[in-house]
C-alpha cells in the first residue's frame, strides 16, 4: 500500500520508519511512504506557500495554489488516491478509521498543513479531514505519521502474529485487561492465581470482567459508545 505525503518537511519522514515493524514492512514492499515536498510549488522567487489572512489577525495562512498544484501532481499518476487533510478540525482518528484506511488499496495521500492555518478552499480538494486528538501541533506531519503507523500495522503480513489483531478488535471497545509475565512474584506483587490455574474458560471470563471494570473506571465513554 502506498502512502503519499505532501509536506514542507519531507525529511521528517525518514528516520521514524527506518526501524521496527513498519521499517520491515517497507523492506518487504508491503507498504511504501512517498514524501512529496510542497516547497517547489510555492509562488514567486521565494517559493512562498503562505500569506497574511484576509480580514486581518495574527499568523499566516497557507495559500491554496501550492497545495492544489501538489495534489494535482501526485494524483496525475495515481487518480484513485484517498485524499486526507490533517488538521485539528478533522474527524478524530481511531482504530475503526485505521481499519478503513488499511482497506484503501489504491493508496492514501496525506496532506500536512503547517503554520496557523490553511485556506478554507483547500478543504474542497480532499476526501476527508482527520485530527489525531484535541490538541494543536505545529503541523500535520506527526499526525500523518500516526496515521501511517496505525494503518500500516493492520496490513496483511506486517504483524508477526495475526491473532493479536483479533484480540485487539475485541479490546477496541474496552481497554485491555491486565497482563502479566514472569516472574510470579515481583517486589511483593503476585500474579493473580487464576492466570496460573490453566483453566482457560475461567481465565477468559476474568480477563473480560477486568477489561470491563477498568474501562468503566477510566474510559466510561467507550462503554457508552458501544450501545450505539
Ligand atoms: N495539525 C495540527 N494539529 C493537528 C492534530 N491534532 N491532528 C491532525 N493534524 C494537526
């Protein structure tokens, strides 16, 4: 699967994906990341990509023409790319969206905005706007990387053990149950006896109950959402 990224900082995409699971998937050609620099599409001698806002106010706004030209250039060779603008005003990214993105076999074009804002008319050129959370980053690059990481690991062949994806899809609606590994006792804290019992039915029931209890306490909004 191909991820194209329009960005003023293409070099930001080099090291984060060099190692680990995504790095291996890139080597195996399961996925490819293609940063596409925005600067060459800037206007005039200084390749300007932003300007002062109409109506006044502080900060600069990204002009629409360079972004439109970059989108056209990338899409000329790949007209079926799903175009996603990263912005704090977008739909909040979650595991369900990551799964939808992983099914977009034609590839995804991520557009990372910078500066204080982006000309409103850019919104008409994309298929979807995504935010990775209710906080403001200085640009969409890190958000694009989060989307690539969460989506990429769902692609067939990326995870060593596909069973862990099945477990996650249950866990999506609740937080994860408590996990333990060796030793049986650590600084006076013992592993719950039931996990050592070998009774798999009981262990499953215990894990589900713990997951639900933890979710009710920490993230009741997830249980609410489950009803709909
Ligand atoms: N750009 C700036 N802040 C962002 C956020 N929270 N999510 C996506 N893109 C952003």
